[in-house]
């Protein structure tokens, strides 16, 4: 397929065949070559065939192959003629990132590093299927409606935390009856838990400040980055609705992973309601994890202060107002492994477990539906990692960089920097393409991974 170069950091796949809109790609030549190694562009073209699309499908600089829609993909849909495909949001609904700033210096932390990171690992359950405190069905139903607000109401956070969370930690429009009993059952023991795969808790040194903002980030201090989502509850909601939508689907599409329902249909409304419930569960999950970490920090560093920088989702579908044909219009924006980047809003982009992470500020670029990259983006699959790498090889990289790791064998192999693109390349395009502006660089000191 032809990929047309528009500028140094912008490319286009023109509308051909069954495509309703073109595909706009924010990337460098190096990142374009990386995307060519898998089915990223083919998947983006398949998404571009869906009804009711507005303007273009977007690929962010970290884009790579995903389920149905490329990770790092964004699409906007008309509310009347558009559709919602559960596969586009994916299984890890509201997987997202939260950064907690502290006034604890690197020197203070390093004196207690092993104890602190071990305590975090012991306190926050992590790993596939691992659960923690078991909540009641009624409590989980309240979480699905209230999100992180439920945690704050139950002394698991501060009111100001909600002000620094996307959607104030709670997205409206949830009907709990649209969530299956099975999904709720899976969520009972998983609130306040990390999960497996690429979900992590990083302790990072604030290494550089490029643009001073009132975010609580000070050079030489430490920050905590939390990356996780809606756990088994969100996965079950995705599975439930993929099955229901497929059973009711009458159309003809290039990829069955993109089966869809009309946004304004009963089924479309039910899926969006259930998806929002999972979004709220994830906001609450990260809030509780952060609260537990605050308690640990208070134990080891009494009198020290913390401040939530921001919490943002990167697997989500939301109704937002955007500038379409010179007019503000409400549309449904689907972000799959992409993060909202409204003007002036913090944007959080982690690297891998042994490379730097970044805090940026959104530029509100309507070409991308005000969206930005969400991470470094995979360069190689998990199966590649298991065939190619050993735990010893990965550990040597961590030891050389003086990073302490608390993690399982599988995650250690899969989440090595060798499996990911160079995050600096992604950040360069993100800045130069005017998606987000770099504020701070953070260097990992200790990592907990599922």
C-alpha cells in the first residue's frame, strides 16, 4: 500500500476501496518502518471501512498491531450514523496511567529502596488472576457507578485527587444492569490490585524539567507511576459484548474483530454503559493502589508530601466536543492505546521498565482528535521475547542501570526495553507533530511488574 509523506512527521494512507476515510499517521521515517513490520497499516485500513467515521483514522507515533484496531489508534464517529466496536476499545478497558509526585529526594529513597519496593510488592497484589481484599457485590456496583469518587468517599483518597483525574474519576451514563453477574464476580477480589502483563508500579527519579508547570514535579525528587486497568471485570465485559455483538451482526467487514453495533442502537447503548462501568472500576482501582502507596511512603518517610499529577485512560470510547468543519460538534472518540491530549492537560507517556518515562502537556491538536501517544509502543511481540530473550539477559540490563525489580518471570521477559520502540523517538514525534509538549523526564529506580 502507498504511504504518502505529508511532512517530516505526518503521513497519509489515502482513501481507497471500501475505506470511508483516509488514515493519518504521526510518525518519523524510522517509526513508519517499525509499523511496517506487522499488520498496523492493514488494521488501520480495516477500521477506516467502518460506517459513520469522521475525517480520518489516526495512528499515533507508538502505533503497532492490536486486536482489531491498532494500538496507538484513534477514530471519531458521528453519533447518528456511527458505530461502536467492542474490539476497538479492547479487553483492558481504561488501562491507564497515574503519576504521583513527592518531595522525597532520590538520596532519601535510595537509602530505603529495597524495603520500600518490597513493601509495595507485598501490599499491592500483582500477577495473573491475583486478588486482594474481597468486596461485596453491592460495593462493586457502587464503584461501577461512582468510580474513584467511591474511593474518596471511603477514605481511600483526597478530594483534590479527583480534580486531577480524567473525567474527575467518574464517567456518567452507567446502568449496572448492563454488566453481567460474571463480570461483577470477577471484580469482587480485584479492586486495588495491579494484575499481570505490562501493568506496573515504577518509582522514578525526576531527572529533567523542561518546562516548569504547577504539577508538583521537582528535579531530583521521586515520583510514582502506576499503570493498570479494569482487571478481569473489564476483560469479561469486553468478552461478553464481543460475543453478543457478533451474534447480532448482519454486516460485511474485512476483519471480524471489528464487529459493531450502531451507537444509537439498544445494543450500542448497552455496550457503552457497560464499558463506562469498567472505566469507573479502573479509575477507582488506580486510586486505591495510589492510596496504599501513599500509606507506605508515609511509613518510611514521615512528614513528606505527595501530590497526584494526573490520571489518564488510554483504552476508552468517549463522547467529546471537537472542531469538525469549523464547528464544535459532539462525536464519539475511540482511543485504543492512545491518550487524551486536550490543551493544557497533563499527558503521561511511560517507557519500558528500564527506560525513561515522560510527563507532557497537551496541545489540543484537532488533527488527532486531541490525542497523543500512550507509551513507547511494542517493537516485538511477547512470543518473540520468549523465543529471543532470557531472564538473565534482561536482569543484566536492569543491573547495569541500577534498577531494582520485583516481578514474575513471564513479565520480566516480555516487558524488557528490547521488546519496545525507543521512547525518545516517540516523544520527538509527539512534540514535533504538535500533539503534546515535553515537561519532564523521569528515570526508573525500582519497578514492580505483574
